[in-house]
């Protein structure tokens, strides 16, 4: 599996974000095992310590748990917790940046509403 990594952010954070995305979309459901550290390191051709660091952050966030001798598993309530975390992140960080960008571009509320409606219809 070939992946392009962004130079703006450490690989372990990018990997963590990918796993979080998979958890949010339901690819990894509550109780599901995560791929082993060695498997992920091999698939993405990255150092196993990088994978371990990403997994440890997920443990620290209380999204996954380590089961001795069995691996890492998605904890019950992880998806709900992630939705809360991601909503807060969007509202506190991404939305203000988006509003600033909208103001700089001089977009009107009507233009935004039309664009949103068109996007919803396309999906």
C-alpha cells in the first residue's frame, strides 16, 4: 500500500488522523481490532515506532485499548466520543478559519447558501 505523507505534520499524527477517520466512518467499529503495529508499518512502509506512537495517542485519547497478547481494540463509545471531539475541533478551529477565508473572498450569505444547496444536490 503506497501512501503519500504530508511534510507539514509528523507521520504518526497523520496516521492517527487516518485511523480516527476510519473510526468515524465506521470502518473500525466498537470492539473491532486494529491492524497490528507490524502490519501497518509494513503496509505503509514506515517505522514500527511511528505506528506505536500513533496507537499510543489513540490509547491516551481513550479510543482504543490494549488487550494483552491480543492487540489493540476500539473501545465502546469511541465513535460517539470522536464525534464530540471532532465537532469541537471544527467549531473552535476550522470554522473560524473558514469564516475568515469567506470574508477575505467577499462571499455573500446568498452565494454560500446557493453553493451549499448545490453541493447537497450533487451528493
